[in-house]
C-alpha cells in the first residue's frame, strides 16, 4: 500500500515531467504538500491512506492556516496546492480515494493591491546614472530600457540569446512560463541602447557566448550568462548610486503594464505581450491606473451635461 508520502513523491514525478508547471510553482506545491502531510500526522495520526482524507479534514487544514495568521493570498495558494495534490490521487483508480475531498474548499480571494510603478523622473535619474560608455554602463542601460519597453520578467530577460534579437524589426523573441515563446517590440531608444551594448560586448572575452547579456566575469562554473539574481543586484546597486529608494526589476514590468493600460491598450493585447494566460494579471497590473482611467471616462461622458 502506498503511503501518503509515496503519493506525494509520485505527484512530484508528474509535475517534474509535465513541462507545464514552472519550477518555482512545483517547489511551492511540494512544500505545501509536505506541510499538509506533517499537519495530518500531528492532528490526524489515524489518517494514513488517501481514502481517510475527508472534506472535513481539508476544511480543518484551511482553518489551521487561518489560525496560524496566514494571509489570504497564502491560504489560497496552499489550498490550491492541496486541492491539486488530492485531485491527482483521486484520479488514480487504485488510490482508494473516490473523489477529491479538497474540491469543496471555499478558497479565499486575496485583495488585489495596486502595484508600484516608476514615474518618468525616477527613470530619468536611473538612466542618467549609467550614461557612461564602458561595458557595465551600456549593458545596464540596455537592460533597463529593454525591461521598460517590453515588460519582460527577469527570468525571461536573462534567457535571451543574441540570435533572439531582431534589431531591424526592433523585436525580441522570449521564452516565458511553460516554455511558451512570444515576440515583443521595443522602441528606437532601446534599439540604440542595444546596438551600443553589442559593440562593447564584441570586445569581451565571452563575445562568442550565445547569451545576450553577459556578466562582468564568469561564475565559479565558468558560466558567463547574467543571472536573474545578477539583474536584481544591479538594480539595487544602481538605485543606491543614484540616490534612489530601493528598486527591483519587477517594477519595470509593473510600469510597462500600467503605461499600456493608461494608453488604452486592450487587455487581450496586454495579456499576449506580457505572456499571461488569464485576465486576472492584467486587471491586477491595471489597478495602478484604474482609478485615474475611471475618473477620465466619467469626465469625458459628462452625463449631467446632457440634461
């Protein structure tokens, strides 16, 4: 008989081999699965096989998360993870679990918070602080401008190869979550920044490396590709040097999305450019300008002026 730990190990194999779930999500799912099983061993030691897990037990798990002071977003995430885990077990005919006991869970809806965006003054200060002609200045300028123009995730940014760049069309092809590719455009100034960076890149020891963005020196394993962590460190370092508050790469994605929403870009188009699979994210990112857009629409309608 498979133990619950065995089922979790089997589910891990399914997640790892599916190619549909990103590594970060797999890590979260498995961590939550282990926490759920540890909680079961403490509170329900008699529950040792899937068939013994009932909807009541699942509701107690959610109540436990609430009592532990977990935020709504965390409780929703953990509830989804357990629902998916038990859903996998229930789908296996020999598991003894006839239906998913977590399917009945009423998962909390986390409040949608406006995301932080950067104004033009802050962006100008940041870009002027890296206006030199050396490798680091040109690379960092190209990174900031490309993020601002495309809204790329930093994981997408660092996986770009030189061959993914089309300077003539001013487009770049990126690989997003779930290994989905998309092509996004960039502006003249970003194209100029990239061209200047590529010229100094040609003088680097790793000029033949496929990665578009290179680190200043190789890692301990001899890898020259700039990492997502390296991009984050660059933003921290540049913001401090420019006398700005702490900045992080995802702010550029927030800013890009808010700017497109403010310009009236349709959610469908925004979702395609951003690589989102659901409209939830476009609404979340649009919250930064939603109130402003609503007021502008009301002023334009001027309903009271019609009577």
